[in-house]
C-alpha cells in the first residue's frame, strides 16, 4: 500500500511541477511576444513539456491564457498591502 501512495504522490508532484512550468512559460511568452504571436508549441518548449502534456491540461490557448491571468490575479491579491486606514482614496 505504501508503494501505491508513494507513486500517486510522485505523479501528483510531477503534475503540479508541470503546471507551474506551463503557467510560468505562458506568462513570460504572452508578456514578451503578445497573445497573438505566442503559440502553444512555443509554450510547451518553454515549459519543457510535450505538447500532449500541455493539451491534456489546456485544450486551447484561450483556456491557458485564462489560467495565467487567474493565477496572476490571485498572486496580486494575496500579496497586495491593505489600504492605509482613513485614506480617502480607498473609501
């Protein structure tokens, strides 16, 4: 039983690492080249994953772009400092 759990944990870790690399590569390429000039094949190369791995998770460039923007938005919100108390700009 432990071996099965270990194997499942290993595969989950690889999946999470691939996802992080895909999101990071897509973000960097979208920022550098723009949405229209970035292909899924370029993103797969940048993330060091196969195009099959990329398509298994994100079937379209639009779906991947949505994941990138969602991830970035969550990071921005998570690390944003709260507005200063009493500042009328945030009232």
